[in-house]
C-alpha cells in the first residue's frame, strides 16, 4: 500500500472510532433524557467515513438522512450545530449548511435524493464541477421519490452519486421483502447509470468506489449509484427493539465489526500500536464531554428567527404570525 493509503487507513479509523464513541454517547444521553430520540449508526461507520473522505470539501455537497453521524464527523461539520438537530428544537440544528456544504438532516424517507439532484443540476447550469452525494438506505430505495430522482438525474445528466447503505433491513423488514431482486445497484441499469456494489464494512473499498463515482460525475456529468453492503448492529432508533425481528445469528452472519476489522489491519501492517490507540481514546474523552455539555445547555437562538427564512420577502400572513408570536411570548 502507498503512503497515501496508509494515511487514509489511519484517518479512517480515527473518524470511525470517534463516530462510534459519539454514537454510543448519544444513545446513553437519550436514555438520560438529554436527547428525545436518536437513530444509531453502529456498524455503518466504514461506509459513511469512506464515502465522505472521497469527496472534495471545496466543491461537493452532502445530502444526508438522519443517520449519517460518521459522515458528519469525517466531513468536518460543526458537531455542536449538528447535535442540535437531535434536540427537537424549532430550528432543527445550528450549523451553517451552506458553509459546511452539508444539507439539513432529512427525516422524510427517500426525499433527500430529489434535493441532491436539484443542487447537482444547478451546478451543471452554472458551469461548475461540484458533485452531490446523496445518502439513503435500502428501505428508502423503494420510495417513489428515489426513483424519480434517479430517472431525472439520468435524463438531465446531473452530477450526483446515489449512495445506498444497504443494511439488509428496512427497519423491521428484511431485504428480500423490500427490494425485488435484492439488489439496489441492479436498478441503476434501468436508468442508464452505472451501479456498483461494494463491501460497506471496508472503508478503503468504499473510498475507492465512491471516488470513482464522483470523478465520473465530475468529468462527464453522469450520475451513478454505489451500494455499500453493511449491517447496522443496533436498533433502527432508540424507540425500536430489533430483538423482535432479528436474531443473534443475523449479526454473526454479518461478519466482523468494521471497527475491529480495521483495527486488525492497522496492527497487522504496523501502522498503529497500543500507544497510538490509547492516545486516540484519551483525546476523545474531553471532546465528547464538551459536546455533551452543549446538549445540556444548547446555544440560544432567537425564536422569532423562525419567521425570517420562510419566504424571500415576508408575506402579510407571516408578518401577522410573527406579531402574534411576540405578543404570546411576552406573556409566557
């Protein structure tokens, strides 16, 4: 492996490990009442980090769902603002989506690809070479919005990469009952796109597949689809009980945890030792605690800002609503 690959391995592990640490923390904080609900991503870190590292931070734009914590970590999103999205506050998060080139979290299953295609088409019309990367799961791939997005992207030659994290479970429904033919990548051919299946638990394989797809979009304007085969080793959300529909055999069949797998590679190749891993864990502790503190006391944001970004110019109705809100707030 080249030096660049060695560095990519270490960076991937650093991001994956902190994403796992933060993910575990958020589950705990939800149980403590600091977060109303949370969708864990344990086991999907390799797919998320590997794909994020394949993008150009100065040109490209990420369109996440509500579960891409590994992408947020690797992409360098303001995590204080990102975590604000999980507090159920009116503003939905405090990071600057335009500056961070990371769209607001999308809770509507399958809706994000449409937004990604719109942005990508805008890049094409403006003569720019940015690429949109749209994340969604195998369950979302059956939504009509996703099919419309892929068809429109192909017809209009929009530079977008559709990135499917195939967890093999659409919430409580197994892949065989959710996706006809059990392959999302196979659908790409129907839209005249390239479809690639990759080991979603190998961040380097994901990086290379995503990099190729991004460069194809950047150089030709053509969309494509990457299907990362992975396994979420936890519930769909903190309100879910996966024991009702999955067994331990399902998890055993998924193979080695991607974080443990990458650690083995780093140790076997001499790229990291006990001291390196210990230093990594030690550095994460204060970072995690600082983020927890922001959930206990989130940054203030004036409530009347909710009326400012609805329309370019305030309508009479918005003006009345704002006045009514102020009046009621003063008496609250």
